[in-house]
């Protein structure tokens, strides 16, 4: 089973100062150069998709060790530092509006890396379904506002995305690694990062398997019969308190009463009927349908538990590093001279490594001439 971790980060406003972000980009490029020299692009994805490594990497760059900006600013520095022609990696998406451009970014990357149209479509699906799952299937109270999609020239991918909880003023970061995802709807995360745990409906948990299957069955068996489990809004008005005579005519008690504290409108039931007409074959296909959001996923999970006793997981899947200090002076201020020295050291190390490799290559060529 894949290890699951979570990181919660307090929401901090403002932007990274230009003097810091400029250095972050330079240091990021140096670190990426070293990693690709020592390893490869796939290992880079494995490191970025590890929430602990990502947190440490953000702190090495000098950003706030516990801030929500460690995600957005670090991904921004990666996007600015990484060059597809040099590194064989592209980072699509980003914060807010930029996240909605991810499919276009993936298509552009496909052209640069000469990926097939089928592969590009699969990658776009991976991007969309990862966002859908973390917004709708892991109902922890965090709404996504950042989505970064990392893609190599071989078509390997990773996702780093973040949601915010306006009530607690905390952010939560979600990590995905494509090579470890066997099924999108069954414990697909490499890790989820946050200090606050909350009661979470986790439909991706291994223990929610039966609830996932029954949710599909409920839709495929005409959702019209599900109405009896929800509130009857026709008997209620926002101006008055509910009266006993709202529930019967001629002193006849109703056949049933609502048993779930959920409320689905006629329009929302229409979405369920449209899903029934499509007859989804599995849970991934069901949640991928347009209009199937958190409310409907939750309603189906509750009915699965109520009627069939298939209790979904309510356990929060969540789990926590500094080098150059933080922009706000905590745990200590960034020392610009030390930061610049770190950048120079890494650049010199990379150049010396490349030179050493070239010298070894030339020595081998000379040896070949002697042998011949």
C-alpha cells in the first residue's frame, strides 16, 4: 500500500519579495541541474511528489517554513527555473486562473516533447481527475486554488496542488506521482500535507471500496427512488418554522420522513438521472461525469451506509524543515550573502562535475587510440 501523508499550512497573504524570488529561481535551477546530473527527470518527480522533501526544498529556497506560500511560490520558482529544452521537464498550471490553463499547457508540452495525441489526452485526464478527487472525493473542507502539473519528455507526471479552508485559515497540499497511481480512486496520493486534522469523508480510502461500488449501483438503478431519503423542501419555507400539519392531509401521517440531513434540488436530481442514462461502469467514470460534485458524492456515500451498511472512511489521510530562513524573519531572516554563496557553490559544483565528466570522456578516447 502506498504511504499516505498530509501537510497543513497556515494561509499567509502577500507575495515573495522580488529580491528573494529572483534568488529562489537561481537556486532552484542550480538544484535541478544537480539532480538531473546525478539522477534523472523521473527521480526529480519522485522527490517533488514527496511532501517532506518538497517542504525541505521550499525551506532551502528560503521561503516561510510553515506558510501556504511554500507551495505556490516554490512551484512558481520551479516553473520559472525549469526549461523544457534544457531539463526535459515542463510545469503547467499554477495558482488561480493559471490552474485552469493546465490542459493547454499539457497540449503545448506534448508538441515540444512529441507525445502522441492519445498520451496527451491521458495526461489531461490525469490532471482533471486528480483535481476532481481532491475537491470532491476527499471532503476535508479544503477548496483547491492551486494546481501544478509536472511532466517529463517521456510522459511521466506528478501533481502538486493546494486547497484552502477559509474558516480555519489553513491550507492543505496534495501530492500525486503518476508512476505509483494504479487506480485514480483508490488511495492515489503520494502524500497530503497540514497541522489540522478534520473529520473527512475519504472516498479514495481502501476501506471505502464497498461504498464506491454501491454508489455506482445506486446511479445505475435509476436515482428516482433516492428522493425518499432526503428532505422534502416543499413543506418548508424560510420564513416560518415547520408545523406539524405541514406533514399530513386529513390527519394522515406520511409514509416516511427524511432520514438524511441532506438536501438535493430537482436540478441536482436531474444530474443524477443524466448519469443513470449514461450507466457508468465504475466509480472513476461516475465522478468524472459533469455535475457530479462533492454534494452528490457525499449523498451517495451516506445512502450506501444507511441502506447497505457500507460505511465509507471518515479518517483524515493527513501528516512536517529550514535552511535560509523565511521572508517574514522566522525562524530567522534570510541572509542574502549566504544565499548568494549557496547559489555560486552549486553552480561551480555543476560546472566542475561537467568538466570532470568531459575530461574522463577525453581520457577514454585517448585510451581507445592507444589500444588501437
